[in-house]
């Protein structure tokens, strides 16, 4: 058992951090926010050149590193409040393609992801399901094609993606199964309602009306239920890591602020009430990082120990619940300790707060995952 | 990065588990698991059993007679012992005074004391806190006045744990009143049989006896029983407090208590159904289990950092805060699981083998008392407020 990162991993994290410090400061990010797309293609190309878009991909398709490298990169994504669709493309969709796609599909899609010419988004969640994974969108076989009907809600990065991975129910001779289709957002019958999210990212609601898909657009073969669950769990692990980076940065900026802001003739950071709050913020961020490491470790281990899906499910839920709560606490307290300035758009703290809040609200909030853990406890007591 | 124990670590765990299975008395384990009263013999007996295998001081290096285990091995050992209901290691000797003697004690002190701690011949207790010196420990007033080759010690210590079982006490006493209050303190090792030492039990909130007031009246202590230099005792005391990084989290104990809580919630009837089926109660267990998992992986991270030769710094303060809050919540939920059965106070039922009325008291009688008792965890070993001061000063630079 060991939790240490090797020198290569630390060097990678360091280079990602340096890149963002030099190329993605708060004012640059403001510029990206002002773009119509809400993110920058130039920055995306730079990610590709740096190799960031290859992290965690299979080696056969030009990938470098694995789950740990991806986690360390996500921490930096969180620290820099990156707006580009990294989570969707690199952490969610590319691993789903690698996990469930055919060899040919992997060879088609993954090198383009690495090169920066293909942004992906996962269209899985539906409005009625809230955080559940129930899918009503359906695909019907017609000759050599499939016909897709339904709607997906709050598709993260859906507004900027070149290709959507859409989950849909199907019936075949063996019964019902869940499939994933590659859908061009510009295809006839696909309608996108694009919008910004609270934290400045982009998303879309996507509607499918009799969308005709060649059979080759189905990702992989057979039921994708387990692959989708694993994909979402990897997405949760990545979100946890992003939250950790954002919390560490939020705490750092709060400490700096309370050292410089003077009231009653002294820096407000000298007051014990504030010091203890910041100590609590530190404790929660520290333990959140432990939970992020746990989530990443469990997701990475699935290939080696496929039988342990219950353990993975429970620990990923535990991590998301803890991190979601910690993110909310750290964000709220950081704004509080900044006083009026915490309410201003001008300072980074309000942007961190919004991102941390939306991370909790994505892929199941802390209450949703608490319920999942609670259900697991009941099951355990009955067996 | 690897979350799982290695094959070697698993073999080590099996070895520990087998030894405990063969050697731990079932009666003693039942007392520990049921929070019944433990006698001195229960505790020291297990210590002696461990000593036969060379395991009585799991944290010690080989050169002093310890097993020389890695931090991870120590953790595994603690988890296995705690889970099985083994009595706790006598921390004041093995984990507290011994590291100070190893680092700062004379060769003669090392040769005399360390083997006796190992064998269990000496039970140690602590003489730090005074009525006027709690969180502000450095303001202590107990004096040690040098007369030739002896110190004459006068003063009062309090919140002394299990001193009535102890053979020796390590004391902080003032040897100088010059300079800052931290600068005139010396670290003394005192035989509890010395003339002038007297103990008075302090009745605690749960009605049980575990702590004492200790009076020192003209107690003569040979100068050879001072550790290190005169007036440098504060340095040694701080070393002692920071030496224990992860044990303070009480991880193994809380994991055991969580299993016990779940078992109780499955057993208690809630209008004819198991209480664990009640969503509100079960969600509270789930929330606690999540906190405990966060603590567990933080502890494992610290162990891993230590194994890699990195100093994780003042992180033990964070472990203390989380660990104590978890201990308290566990004891609270176990009490609340009882519902109205939380009310009866049946102290006789805390003795093993009691079979009286009200029925079933043999398993639930201890739980409310334990809830009250566990409030100590956020107060002792540096209150959680002091731990927050340490975090904000040392880690956050405030």
C-alpha cells in the first residue's frame, strides 16, 4: 500500500501547473469567458501540443499516463478554473470509448482527441431521472440503421462538442439493453438548446427526433450499462480531483486575503474566529483530497478486479458525498471571510465558489450519494 | 499509487490475526467490545502476552527491543488488535515516555526503563496538566528545587489517567522562573512509591474511575531521573506530543465501533422492524461512515508519506479533530439507537458476567455512559480549539 506519487507524476503535475500559471491566468480566463463559445480553441490546441489531451488514453492510441496522471491534471484544471471541455472529452468520453468502443472506433476517435481536433460530450442524463441513470431516449432498429428519439438534459460541454456520445434504450432479441451512439450535433433531427452554466461553462439540452444513425455509429457491441456506470464513476473521480484543486486555491486565496485586509487596526487573519474557520476549511480540503485519491484508485482498479463493482460504487459515492459537502463548506466560508469582496465578480473567490457549488450539483449531489451509501448499508445488514 | 495492501503486508496481517486468535482471552475481548470495566490485570495480562512474541511495543525500533515495524505494519497491527477487542496498548509508557527516553534519555535511563516498559513491569502515567495549567500547559506551577543530587518536588497535577494502576509518573516541573514560561521546565521520571505522592480519584460524568488528582509534597527525586538537560523539558514534552501522529486518530477503534453501531441498529426493534431500516437513522450512520472513510484514507496517506521519508508536519492536529469528532458521533449514535433504553443507569452491569434486571442490560448498559465519557476526546491531548490554533499558525501561516 502506498499513496505517494512518483517523480514522473509530480513532474507532470508541475508542468501542467506551470502551463496554467503562464498561459491561463485569471484575466486570460476572463477573455475566454467573453468569447461566444465560452472557451478558447487556441488554448485547446495548446493543450494538445502539451500532451494534456493524451493523458489516460490507451498507449496504443498515443496515450500517456493513467488514472493517477489524469487526477493530478484535474487538480490543476480546478486550480486554474479551466473552462475548456477537458472533463467531458478527456476524463469522461475518451475513457468510455477506450472501455466500450471497438478497436476501429478507438483508432478513429482517440487519436483525434489527442490531436485536439475532436471535442466530445456525454449525453446521458435526462430531466425526469434527475440524478438517477434511468434512460427514456430510445433507439429503434430500421434495416441497417437506428432511429433515435428522445431528449438529454444539461449535457456538459454539449454546446461546444464536435461529437456527442448519447445513451439510448434498445430492444433486441435478447431483451432490453442500453447502447451508446455517436451523434453528430449537426445531423438532421438533432436540436441543441445551448446555454452557459452558473460557473461560466457551456452546456446544452439536446433533442432527438427521428435521427437516422448508420449501425456503425453504435459504440461497441452489446449492453453498455456497466460501461456507462464506469464512465460516470470516472467522471465523478475527475470532478473530485478538480474540486480538490479548486478548494486548495480557494483556501490559499482566502488566507492571503485575511492577511492583507485590515480592520480594527490589524489584519483580520489575526482573529481567532477566522483562524479556526480557515483551519476547518483546511481539514476538509485535506480529507477531500484523500477521498479523491480513493475514488481514482477504485476506478483505476476496475480492470484488475472486475468483481468488486459494489466496493467501487460505494467508495465513489462516499468520495462524491464528502467532496461535495467539503466544496460547499469551503466555498461558502471563503466568500464569508472575504466579506463584501466575496460577492464581487472581480475576485477569483466568487468564481471558485460557483465552480465548487456546481461540482456538487453534477453527477449526484452530496445528498444523492449519501442515500446511495445508506442503501448499501441496508443491503449489507440484510446479507 | 496503490490502495491495497501488498502481498507481504497481507501475510503480516494474517500472522497478527492468527496470533490474536490463539492468545487473546475471549472474556477480556468481550469486556472491551462491550465497554465493560477492565481490570489492571486485563490490560497488563495482554501486554505480557504480546511481550512473549516481542510485540508489546509495536512502535519501537529493534535497537530498543521493539519489532522494528514500518508505519503501515504498525497500523495493521493496531487495526487487528482493536478489531478483535484486545485491550489498548498502555500508551503512557510505550508510546509517550519511551520515545522521549530513547531520544533524550541517558544510557542508564534507557537501560533501566525501556526493558521494564517492554515487559510490563512498569506501568507509566503522566503528570502534565495542573488545575491552573490546562491548554496553557507552560504556565504550570509544580516546582522542583535542586538540593545536591536530588530535586524536591512540590505541586499538584490533575486529570492523571489510571495513575492508580501506575508504577512511575513522568512529570513536568518548574526548575527556573526566569525567561519565558516555557524555558524553566524540566522533565522528571518519578517512582509512584516515592514518599509524598498521594492520589485522589476524580468522579467522572459517567460515574466511573479513570482519572486522579496527584499531590506531590516534598517528593525527593534523584537528579539522575531528569531526562536531558535542566530547563529544557518543554522541548521534550513537545516532542512527545508531536511524536504520535496517527494514533491520535483512533482509526481502528472507530472502525470497530462503526461495525458495532451497525450491529446494534440491526438488532434494536423500531416498532417491530430493525432500526436500520429507518432511513433517517441509517442516513446518520452513512454520513458518519463517510467521515470515517475520509479520516482513514488521510491516515493512510500520512503513513505512506512517512514511509517515503516525508514529514507530514502538523497534520496530526487535523487527524485529532476529525478522529475525536467521529468517536463522539459514534458513541452518540449508539446511545440514540437505544431510544428509551438510553435512560437506565445500571453501573453493576459494567462488571463482566452480571446477569440482573432489567433484562438484556449486559449489552446496552454501557452505551449512554460511554457517550458521556467520549466528550473527553475533543478536550484531552490538546483541545480541538488548540488543534485549530496549531493548524492556523503552523500550517496556514496565520
